[in-house]
C-alpha cells in the first residue's frame, strides 16, 4: 500500500470526503494505525480513519474507503488544542472566580488556591541612563511554552508532509512526501523530498529509520548514504 500525503480520500459511493493530512503510527512497531483526513467537500471537521477502513489505494494515490459518505460523516473527529500550562507559582496567584451570568451569558471560571499576599507583580523597569539616551522600558516578554493535546492515543506519533528527515550526521536531507506500507500497515520505505534544488526524491528503506517522533525522523545512515537512494 502506497499512501501519499495530500492525496484525495473517497467514500465507496464516489464522494470526495477530504485529503490525507497525517499518518498516525506506533513509534515502536512503525505500524500505521490510522490516517487523519483533512476536511473537504463533505466533512466539516478533520476525521480519524482507522487503517482497516481503507479499501484500496488507486495508482494515482487516491485513497478509497469501505464507508459511504454518510458513514464517513460519523467517523471520530480529530481534536487538537494548544494551551499554556500554568506553573505552580502562577497557579497560586489565581483567586477563586465564581461563575456569574451578569447578563453576559456563561462565564468560564477557574478553581485555584486563594492568593496570599501580593498578586500583581511590580513592573520591572530598566535603569535610566541619562548619558546613554535610553528610556525606561520593561524587559522583553518571555514566550510561554505551548503544549499540545489531542484525542489520539498518548503513544501515537503523527507524520505529515512537513516531517523532517535527519541523517545520522545531523544533516537535514528533506521532508516526508510518500509512505510505503505492507499489508500489515508497517512502513516499508519513505519517499523524501530533498527540496527545490535537491533533485529527485530519495528512497529511504525502513531499515534505515532509527527513530520517529512528531518533529523528525532520524536515520541510522549518514547524508551521503541516504542521498544515494534516489527514485
């Protein structure tokens, strides 16, 4: 089975329901468990399609499902949210906030430990240097760490068209373009796009894959070896 990211996904009654957006795999077995279908003409939300629901992949890369359009609309939604997790110190400054309509509808509220002492930090201003011509200013803001949560299994790893492929010497050789699977859903090889001036796609056999995360695929061979495997 050859799954190409970005290709159409069709229902068995011939309706286009979206495109292949991401592959969901077990990082230990390298087995693809599902695909995430990006919403199209029929779906209003991204959906999770179990691999067992894929009937066939056409020569042009189109993925055909065993479901009709109505059944596809009942597939579980893929939900992903980004949030900033409060530190213990920040949480301690959040007071009790009670829900109150007040004519404004439902008001979200947070249960936290009542703050003790000062809850609003004093502004930290830079020292004014009359000879340097600098004006008092606040220090630059520090970017908050963003965490992502989804309704996929905690151990699942997603691969998409932008997943970087890194050789053992640290060289970025390109990004994932196609994924070749066997009948059990295990990755046989990857087709890697080396970029605008990199030439033809690279053929990366599964034996060269050292590790897989959502950020990158690490290889056990160096860049020179990987680049010799061209389609």
